[in-house]
C-alpha cells in the first residue's frame, strides 16, 4: 500500500508540474490571440496574465483531468495500478496521438496513465474514460462536475482527450 501511495504522490507532482507549465498558454484557434496566466505555485498569486478568462478548446490539457480523476479512483481504491481496462472499438479509432490499441485488447491502469502522460495517447484516455464513466459522454460530465468542484467555473469537457468538440472549452485561468 505504501508503494501505491508513493506512486500516486509522485504522479501528482508530475501532473502539478505539467499543469503549471502547460497552463501558461491555452491553445487558441488559428488567428486568435493566445491567452495566458503565470502563477506563483506556492501562493497562487497571479504574476501576469493576458486574456486569461477567454475560452478556448482545452486540447490535450483535457487529459490532465482524465489523469486527475484516475488518480482519485486509485486513491479511493476503485482502481488499482494492475487492473485491466478493455479497449473498445471507439477507443481504438481515436486519431493520433495514440498507442495504436486494438479493439478487444486490454491495457493496465498503469499503462493507460503512462500513455496519457508520456504519449498524450487519445486511445488510452478514451479507454480509461469508458472504464470509469461507462461512456465518453458520461465521463465528460464527471470531468466537468469535478472541474466545478475545483473552482474551474468556465470549463466544460465533452471528451476525455481534448479534441475540439462543440461546447468544450476552458480558460488559462481555470487550467492554472
């Protein structure tokens, strides 16, 4: 149990570091001005910002919420690192970046998390979402609900991997 806790803490630190680095600039549509925010990680004080409440698609930053909810499930004992996750036809059809998972195959929770963090794997994110939320849409509702609980008032998720989808948006401020 100690090893799992240390793994979770280590992964949270990695995610927090990535979040800080990636939250500085949220991807903006072509031709749009980027929005950004820089925070002091120890105090939360805003050091600089420009258009930080302008909504944009989250792109692969959505995977951070997918990983966050995965870590919560691990911490609560609803998931374990070596649990297997079925890969659906839907998950296997996600466009790259991906692990090229085949429908009907399985991956472990650890492999899915590593795939999301290291490779930004859309198929792994979808497989995890379907495992935790039964469907992508069901998991996206969980993501949005958790975002609200975390104070992300301008974020709506429609999928677990970030590809542009109508109604899916976040802000640099929310991501920070």
